[in-house]
């Protein structure tokens, strides 16, 4: 199963570095990761080189398609052997060949397309994709499986025709995931007992589940197997049906070559409490939104399996799909379905709910993408510790999070997150470390490797890269002051801060990512309560922010003083208020629910 690493560095290549330096830098990292950003000049030069060599290539929607010269095999002259196509992602520069399972950076692949071949050049190691199923006892679908699935009129021959297999012992339906070369690289299963889905793929490969003729140029994208089964067996003649491997959580860039042949993509997705319907917009940006259409979720246009249960006409719903991309000027009529969808799905529009901080749900309503949040508080009040648990709560619910910690090192931050996840220190329980580290590693958490003062440009480049490659939904900058004073242009510090905040505000809106900025307050008297005007800098910071959270620490001025979180600005609902903060040192937790559960466990005798 694809897992998020504990520490995932985001590498980049500066445009002003020499080409030789780039090649040396790229070879220092695992060539299968391809985490380097693409230099536009390098991409243009590569296309010019292909034209000079008379090598056929095609500029696709998301990838440049060309013959793979890293393969040991040569394409067949009779058939052209289109399966030997390689793909270069136009955003990241990742060079991928689905046949030989090579995945590297464009800088590493350049030498293979030079004539004569540079001295000392060696082909990259190749591994033929070979996925071994975790379910050895698969059989053809039986009537028992159809009955357990609960879809009216569904027959076993229909499920067998779309590639389903049955595992009678575990009561699950099994589907194979294939890459752009139609090689099996993974599997996706549906447990019929609780309708739970699981995806198993190698970390370097990622495939899709596609049903339909190879000559079709339109596809309907769904996020779960129930919707895939319904649409695939209802004879949607003009469209292929595509099931995303990880639902609305993430879309690996290795999947994009499999969608290159489609000129039109219709998103017909099932949204839950964690993923609102704007997740489709984020995927559309990755797939080239000009070819993407969206079916907005309403009572009359629900997800496919719900539409079938309600006996709605699936073809009529498909015909109502509207473009994701709109022109600069729009009308109420164009937004009408959007407004209706928000009203009918108000809880989902509110955002992801916190489980450790229910008070935040009452005030902020939820964590929403596309917003800017500012967190401030006195020095030593626990801003980073609170933000760690705040982000951990969301990450445990599938919100992909990128940490930019300039003040403390990633190892220390990860240790804090792990301790908050476990609920107690592991110092004297080192035997448990491997177990908890493996569990924690599954969380969609990523960390930038910057430390200390950093200029704005490389930080934004790393965030944009993470947003595209890892589908990051939440970015945390701790703290903003570490990005000031390093600009080559001498300017007023307040003007510099305003420009940084404006850049993050623009990024949050454009990329539909929630950005949280940790900022220091002005130097004021300790007995004074902090307000929105206490945030360091000009008023622009709080004006641009959707939410302003302030940690008030009265313990610094009073023996019986308390610490609490104040919601000082809330643009979404306007609700303001406070949340008491009681700290549990063992768990490094501010959650009252976690502390109550801990006290309950301590009072309850351990069962033997």
C-alpha cells in the first residue's frame, strides 16, 4: 500500500545553476523518486533535441509522449508497439516508462537521447512491473457476490465482464489496477460486509481501473468501486469509466499517463465528510482543467450508485456536466448549481471536523481548503506544540499536510507529532517504536527540509511542487518571521512582510490549499491581552486572513491564570469565542478528550 514517509524532503533545481550541476544533483537521489521540479528551458531544449533526431513525440494534456530509449527493447516496425511509449510530466519533469518501470528525472534521461551517447553513459536499471496479488484464492464472481453487493438487476456475468473477481473467504470483490501500458501494477478490493475499500500498489507505480473500449476519447471519473460497478454495467456507450486508485485522497502523477488518451474527463464523484466537492477542482488542475467537466452534487444529481437506487436517469445526469473552468466573468445562472450544491451539502462545505478539538467545530465549523489562517501568541506559549496536534488531528482524517518548520528541526517536530499520536513518551518503551512508527508513517504528512531563514521563492516552489505531486491540502509555515530579511532587495520590513503574506494569500486561493502562518506578536506588555492588532507588522496580515487564532497565556501575569485559544477572526461564519487549553505533558496534548480518555484508562483496572 502506498505510504507517506515520515520525513519526505522536497528537492528542487534552481534555474540559475549549470546543467552539469543539475545532473550531478539528480544522481544523488533515488532515480525512482523523480522529485525535482522541471526547468522550462530544459524542457524546451529537450523537445528541440527530439525534433533534430526525428524522434516522434506528442505534446499531451499533462505529459510529453515519446519513444522510450531507456528500454532495452526496441519498438516493433510493424505495429509501432505503442506500449513502449514513455511520458515526461510537464510540471515536474518526471520521466516515466510504464513498460520498463523506469522513473527518473528528465535531467537523467537526457543522455539517452543524445547522439553520440556521452562517454560513460549507462542505462538505468530496469524492472519489469510484476505485481503479486495478496489474494491467491480468487474465483469468478458468483450469484452470492451479486446478492451481497445489493445492486438491483446486477448479474454475475456483468461483473465478470468488467474484470471483477470474487474472494469467498473474505467476502470481497477484487479488481486489477493497470498502468498506461496495461501492465498490472496493483489491485483494489471492496469488502462487501462494511463496504470498505483498500488499494495495494507498489510505491513506485500507480495504476487505474478503466473499463471501456480503447478508442473512446471520453471518460467518467469516479472515486469508489460501487460507482465504478454501477456505471460500467449500465452501458454508458460513449464514455469509458475510470476509478481513481485512492479515491479523493490523492492522485499520483504516475496515473496521469493512463488518462492522456481522453479528450474529455467528467468528474462524477462521491463526497464524504472529509473530502468536499472542491477536491475535484484540485484534481482538474492536475489533469488540465480545460478538458474537465464536473457533475456538482445535488439531490437530483447524486453519486452514480445513489442515483441508481433512486431510479434517476444516469444519462441525463451525465448530460448536465458543466466545465470546471470558467471565464473571468460569470453569471448567477452559471453559479446556480454551485449554490444549490452548497446549500444541500452544507456540512461537507463547512470542511473537515476536528476530533480532538470539538470547540473549534462549533466556532470555525471546519477546516476548509483555500483559506488563510494566522496563529499568534506570546513566546513560549506553545504555538508549535498546539499547531502540531491541530495538524495531526486533520492528517489522521486524510488531510494531506506539508510542514515548513524553519524554527525547529524536522526530527524534533516529527518526534512531537509521534508522541501526540501515541499519547505517551516512547523513551522507556523503545520496543514499541517500530510498531507506532509504522502506523504513523501511513499518515499523509510531508516536511520541507528548509531550516533557518529562507527567501520566499524557493519555499513557494517547494509548496507548489507538493501541491501538485502529493495533493497537499494544508500547508503550515512556522514561522513567517524566518522568511524576512533575506531578500536581495533592501526594503522596509513591513513592506516585505506584506508581500510575503500577499503571496501566500494568492497561493491559497489559486491552488485551493489551506495555508496556516505562525507569527510572532508585537512586543507588548505581558499584562495586556493580545488582539488582532497585536500581530506583528501592518494590518494587512489580519485583513488578508480568513481566520485569526490567538493563544492567550494568562499564566505569565497571574498565579491562577489560564491559557486559552481565542478565535479573534472568522470570515466564514463570523462566530468568535475561546477554547480552554490544558496541557498534558506526557502526551504533549491540549485535547480535553484525549486527557479524559487517559484519566479513564488510569482509573479502569487493566484486564488480564
